[in-house]
């Protein structure tokens, strides 16, 4: 990559690649969001009703067939979209609010407090999301709320560490010194200089965390630690369909594809955002 | 380096202590009493008091913690509320499933991702390079248990090549039987792990291939392979090693989830059963061991990284 000419076509290709990923990400996530929104006002059947025989194949009346209790799978899948989005959004909101607050505190704090917070964050981060979530669910009992809180808490440590590093970097910039000298108070600096500068990188990370949260919820539900029955989480649908994967493959495949669509969609959006956040970053690394 | 080792060990110890306190406090302070595990819904107040006395829940939380902690220092994890069996032998038996599963899956994932990541970087403009990148992108979005379900349906239920679930009753008495039971779980975890690892290897290789030092080495007449081998490997390894620590820990947890797909009697199924039964000593025991494993892996990765990259040795800060 020595010649300037090659470098510039590389950048152009990378940019085209980026807008393509952003677009496909928006389409994938948009589909899931649309399905979830439709499920709020209309469902093919009542979710708990036995509306067909057991394990029916997909047909005009049951688009994805029925599960082993004769309930409509498309209905369950639509509700699952809602749950996946609620868990993703809920835990990202908790993770972002807590994480940004802790991260900012650490960045502004005296060095002993900063060190203490950083060490504590390292401990929490070393403790993987799933294990932490299992612990909280173990203590609190399985519910949609426990799952969201658990995943959000685990996420907040990652967000806090990133916020701290990014904030420290911005604090070293001359425009912050200039703002300080011209009399701007700390809250003003945070709102006007720090948050706008760290947000691009932070939002990419939050988008990725959304995907992690959705996968973690699916794993917890699969293990029976997620939201209890009337909530048809995709993870639980997969767990229920596992035994009948040969006789009724759609039940074990459709929720998996839905999960992948959503997670890969948010990953694509994160990739696309990264380009907006950091145009200097070259290539599709 | 000695200074760093001391600081890093201190950090390991402190983080472990914090984690233990957190596990204990979270389990005790959140609603739900440990003695519930022993009682029916219709228990009389006397029965409740007796159960609480049996599990020590009638004493102050702090005292309970001290008792538990004193036991821990003797590596005694207590006895199960439900079966009254000591926790430690049970965990040891289950580690005989989880540890081989983790290590084999990790080794396989490493082989796959080193090859795939290198090819994807060096042959980025070929169709197979692009295909590898695409698959690894897809792979990070796939839930590990789903891969397990699909593999079981194809290779066990469909083709009947391998057992779909369970583990030999006599454990490793017949290693070939045990290995057959572990084959699909290992492949499942390895496939999913290799997706994210491939992406790291690919990006590290791209950094090396585009680096100035590699071009200088080439300009001085070094062959491409030789330059990659002598200069690229060591430089490219630094970011990979720190990732490996995290990935090994993730593999361990992936194993915990995959165990329930394949009905393996490992640490994961023990934890799930303990959670279901509110068996606090077993929950604490499993989390104690898992935390220890995860933290020690992180420690080892940090130290290994320092050994490979002399530049890092200058900095003495405990937390990177």
C-alpha cells in the first residue's frame, strides 16, 4: 500500500463497503423492529391458544407451523422479537447510564479513587456477563426484569471503562483547557465538550453491546433462567423445539435465524457507525 | 518485571476477594432465604426455624460470611443443602468433563482461527478470503447452543455418527467413549469461538502485513516468509495473547452453556441444578471455582503479554 493512488481507491472501496453494511444493518434490525411493533397491535393468534394440531408443518393458516402444544409458531416468534428488543434496549439503557456515570466519575476523580474504581471495574469485567447474570437470576429468581438488570449491570462495567479512557483523552485536549480558562464550569465541560466527543466511539460500543445482550438473554432463556413462560423468548423457543428438531425443523431453525438477523444487524450498524465516528480508520478491519 | 508480577498478583488476590464478597452478598441480600430449599410451602414456623438453624441462616449475615470465608481458606467449600454431600468432590468430578471440553475446544478454535484469520488477511482480495471474513462475521452473531442443536440434529439424530447427549457413567474409564461424547460439544464450542478469534487474527495479520518494519525487512533483502516469521509473528502475537485470555475464559463459559445442550455432567449443569434447587453452597462453590479460573487466566494472559512484548515491561501500572 505504498502508492497514494492505491490508498485512495482503498478508502473509496472501504467507504462503499461501509455504507453497504450500514444499510443492510438498518434493513435487518428494521425488519425485527417492524415485526415487534406489529405484534403490539396484531398477532395471527392468541399466543397461549392451541390453534392447530401438534407440530404442524408451515401452511397458509400457520405460516411457520405449530409447536409441540399446537400453538402458532409465527405468533410466538413475533412476541420473541418484542422481548429481544426490550431486553437489548433495557440493558443498554441501564448499562449506558450507569457506565457513563461511573466512567466520568473515575476520569474526574482524584487518582486514588480513580485507581479504586478502575480496579473494581476490572474485576467486574473479568466476571463474564453470563456468569454475573446467572448469579443475579439465581438470587432474584428468573424474570424479564432480573435478566435486563443483570445484563445491564454487567455491561455497565465495560461501558464505564471505555468512558473513563475516552474522557481522559478528551480532558487532555487543549480546547478543554481553553474552556476551563474561559470560566466554563465542570458540568458545562461534560455536556458541551466531553459527551459530544466521546459519544461517537461510545455509541459504536453500545450498539455492539446490544447484540451481546440479545445473545446473553437467549442463552439465559435457553438454560431456563430467562423470562418465565408466557414470554416466548427466542432462546426458550429454541429450547422447546430442540427435542423435535427432526420432525419439525422450522421450530428449531426460525428463532435461530431471527436471533442472527437481529445480532448481525446491530453489528453491521455498529460497523457503519464506526466509519462515521472515525473516518480516518481505513479498510474493513 | 518482578515489580509488575507482585502488583499483578496483588491485583489478582484483591479482585478474587472482592468477587467472593460480591457472590456471597448478592446471594444473601437479595430476596429469598437459603433455608427455603429445604422446606415445603406448608412448612410450620418450627420447621422453618429448624431449617434456618441447619443451614446457618439464623445467624447474622456477617457471621455467616466469616464462617464461609474461614472454610474457603482451608479450601473447604462446605456441604450441599440438598444432598449433604461435600461440594468440593462434586466440583472436581464435574471439572473432569468441563476442563477437557474447554481445552480441546480452545485448541481446535485456535488452529481454525490461526489458519483462517491468516488466509483471510493475506488473501483478502480472493473469493475464499472474503468468504472467511463473511463467515466469521456471521459466526459472532450465532448463539452457541443453536449450533449445538443443529449439529446434534445432523450428526447424531440424522447420520447417527455420534451420541446426541450424555456422558459415560464411568467417566474416563474408557477414554474413547468419553471422547466420543465430547466430540460434538467440542466442535460446537470451537466453531463459535473460532469466529471471533478469526477476526482478531485477521486484523492482527493485516496490521503486520501493512507495517513499516515488515517493509524495511523486505527492503533489506529478507524473503516474505522469513520477514513474516522473524518480525511479524512476535509483533502480531501481542494483541492476540491478551485476546486469548479473554477468549479462553469465554470458551469456558461457552462450555457451561453447551453442556446443557448435550446433557453433559459438567460444571454448568451443576450450577443450573443448584440454582433451581436454591442450593447455596453448590452455587457458591461453582462460582468460586469459575471465578478463580477466569481471573487466573486473565493473570496468565497479562504476564505472557509482558514476556512477549518488552515495551510493556517499562510501564508498571497494575491495571494496564
